[in-house]
C-alpha cells in the first residue's frame, strides 16, 4: 500500500542511540481499503518476512565486513584480521548462493554471523585506540545495532538444527 493512502498514518519516532541518521517511524492503519489486485500472494510472514530477514542478515553483514576490510586496509590493521574479514565475505557469498529455505543455509548463516560478531569485537578494540577519529566514534556508537534481532536469529538457527536432526 502507498504511504499516502487514506487511513495510513506514519508517526515519526525519536532517534535511536545508534545510527541516528536512519529515521524510524511507526505505522498506524485505520480502515485502510486495499483492492484485491494490490494483495501479494501467499502468507506474508512465511513468504516475505522470513526470507527477507535471511537476505538482510546475509547482505548487511557482508556490507559491514566489506567496510571493515576497506578500513583495515586503509588503517594498516593486522594482516590476519584482513584475511579473516575476506574469508567472512567469501563465506557469506556462498551462503547467499544457497537455497534460502534450507536448514543448512540457516546453520551456515548462524555460524557466519557468530564469526562476524567476533570480527566486529576485534575491530571495535582497534577503533577504540583512536577515539578522536570520527569513523571510530561512529563505529563505537553504532555497534549495538549488531545485536538487534539476536533472539530471532537464535530461534531461526535452533529451528534449522531441529530440522536437521529430525
């Protein structure tokens, strides 16, 4: 549906403590009329939300690792960190090519996300050595973003393991 459709109200929310540059809003729906041609087929959660979350985790994590690799190269961070960042990117590229509904994909993604989290922590320690650097300040400010939806990711991985053990 369009944001300017009658009955749709978008209510801006306050900035978050991390990534305040990205606006947040709440949507209120009141007697919104939708014609049948505007409806997407299938179950909204299973068909659209779940696959999107998987794709989002893959691509956002790859983007962050690529950013860190660029910064690691520019800042002369340790070679072994740069290698692990590159390996993480390669792993995510392979996961992205996997069938998005397969439990093995979600188990591999869970492992890649744990690996990425360790790399984020390691990079955070390096960023902390240059607190006056604007990029360091942004990284340290925005790091809590990485734990958003952690519970949903854990549940997705647990379901994948259950499917593999069945």
